[in-house]
């Protein structure tokens, strides 16, 4: 059975360079236009806080439930991703309103809604992120990685205390 | 666009329900001056009572205008199993088809359709059912957005239904004003005006229950209600919905009923009520705030911690500078 992979964001590593937005837009639209990217970096510049936001491919996705045309659907054969069929999308934006994470975006040039599709198995944001703030890991090992990193940070901070 | 659709669909469906109920209850309408078209004599007396489907047919294209790719609007019925937009497409289409068929039947004096036959009661019942569904659907369409606490309640469809019936009744009264349509049955007009008063009172109660319930459901629900009552949207709410949609119509209709049907008062109350119905939908649409997800909460905590740390550092720096000076 194929292992299911997910995008994992470590917000503490993100420097807010927005390279992920750039490479995402180039991969999907052929233009370096971050406004058409499927990943968005939310910034709080005054305190230096950056959060790359990408689709969570939820277990029970609201976007799939509310889509009137079945354009928004799940593909179990492709990492169980939730994706939008551009040929079926009518651009009603119901999925954007329904998503609690505000993820799907309306592409003003194509007049349809677009969202992260893991770049067909090779996410460009992961490939080009210099500080490795975004990773594409096995769904089952996600928590393990996060726990390991948290403990390493804890050990590091304990060293300073000593 | 969506607010215009919600308003026209609600008012059209409500007026059709009230108009058909009047027909079933045997309200006698005065024959209006007939009009001839292509050799046919048109019967116009039911036009002001049954014109609801036309309003809904005018409102529906506003939904299509809102689409990214407009010509694909026919795809919107492909997922009725889970999507309320798709279900709404089917509900609206059925109501428009049945409603317009009954409307045309009431105008055209075609003998072969046997307009007086009791079999016509079947499409009438279907049309009334789908008219009610259309009025309720305008609320369910918003209720389907689970991440917005202000909309995610079954009270909203009830509120929109009551508003649809009150604006629909008023639309009938306004469209018959000056035509003398009710002169054969003036008690019907009086009953309609009392019905509007009762519906306005019910709408006020449902609105109170709706807002008080939403303000208790979550932080974002409380923020939405606050936005509507005291925030940026307070003019829509207090001026548009409460004053124009509830208080003025109730007072003016009451005076009109006791003063023996003053036309100007009825006209003014009608206009204010119809405006209020529109502002109700605009207010509810604009005040919806999405639920905060745990990730946002985490970021908020981190942000506040960092702001505190930055403030402390700045204080430290200014203290150090003072010491050096």
C-alpha cells in the first residue's frame, strides 16, 4: 500500500522569504506571481512572525462537501489529496467560504478556484525552502518528527541553563 | 449580488405562497380591465397575486453573474447529494417552472387547459411546497457554511422564511394598491394587513432569539453580533432592519388599519418593510466572521508573547541609554 504523505509546516523555522510562493506560482501558472500561488505566507512583520499556509487536505473536507459540481474531490490514489478539477469548477467560491482555513484561492486570471495539489507528488515549496520550514513527510510519522524536534529544542535550552 | 438574490428569492417565494393561499381560501378578486394580445383576452386579476416566480426568476441570474465562469452555471446541479448550492439550483428551477406555468395559466384564457379543473390543485401544491423551500433555502444556503457561527444555525432559515412571508404579503398589498382588486372582498385586504403585523412581530421575536443564541455560541459569534449591533454594521441593523423593517411598518400599518385604510400610509409602510427585508439580509451576510481555528489561537498567543518581549526589550534598551547618558 502506498504511504500517504502530508505537508508539514514548522512555523518557527520560516524566515518569511516567500520563495515558496514564487516557485509554486511558477510551477502552476508559468509566471512568477505570488498572488497566484497555492501557498501563502502570512506575516506579522512587527514581531517577526511568519506562517506559511497551505491546504490541510482535511480528513472530512468542507470544500468537497459544499462543491456543487464535484470539481473539488479527493484522490485516494494521489496521496489522498483533495484537489480541484479546473474543467468542472464554475468559480462559485463556495469552497473558499466553507474552508475554516480560508485555503482555496480564486484565480482572477483563470476565473476558477485553485488549491494546493502537492505539485503532483513533488511539492516545489518543499524542494526550494532553504531553511526546511516545509517538509513532505509520511502522515504517520508527522507527530514523531515534531515530537523529536521539540525534545531536541528542549535539550538545547537545558544546556544553556546548565 | 448574493444579498439581492436572497432578497428577491425570499420576497417572490413569500408572495406566491400568500397569493396561492388567498386563492385556496376563496378570496374574491375584482376583475381588472382586460387586455387583448394576438386575439386573446388576457385575465390580469391574478397578476399582482401570483407574480412571485417572476421575482425569483429575476433574482436567480444574480447568482449566475457572481460565478467565475458564467456559462458553466448548468454544472451547478451535479452534486445534490452533499451540496446545498446544487440542491438550491434544483429547488429554484422547479419553483420557477411550476410557478411561471401557473402564472401563465391564470392569464391566458386557453380552454384546452381547463383552468377551473380541480386537477390544477396538484401543481399548485407542488409550487407552494417549492416556494416554501425557496424561502427556507435562502437561509439554509448560509447555514451550510459551518465555519461561520453567525450563519450556522437552523434559526436563520426560520428568520428568512418569516421575513419572506412578511415582505411577500406586503409585495401583494403594494401591487394591488390603487387597482381596486380587493374591492369585492375588502376584509381580505384588512386580513392581509393584520397578517403583516403578526409576521413583523414574529420576525422581531425570531431575530431576538437568533442574535441572543449566536452571541452565546462562540467568540466569533459574539463578535459578529457585536459588529451588527454596535460595530460597523449598526446602521444596517438599527436603521435598516429594526427601524425600516420592523418598527415603522408595524406602526404605520396599525395606524392604516385603524384609520380605515389610508393609501399613503400603506404605501409608506410597504416601502419601509421591503427596504428592511433587504437590509436584514445585507447585515447578516456582512457580519459573518469565520470561526477561529486552533492554529490561529496559537499564532495569537505567540504574537502576544512576542509583542510583550519586544516591549520589554525596548524598555531595557531605553533604560540602558538613560544610564549611559
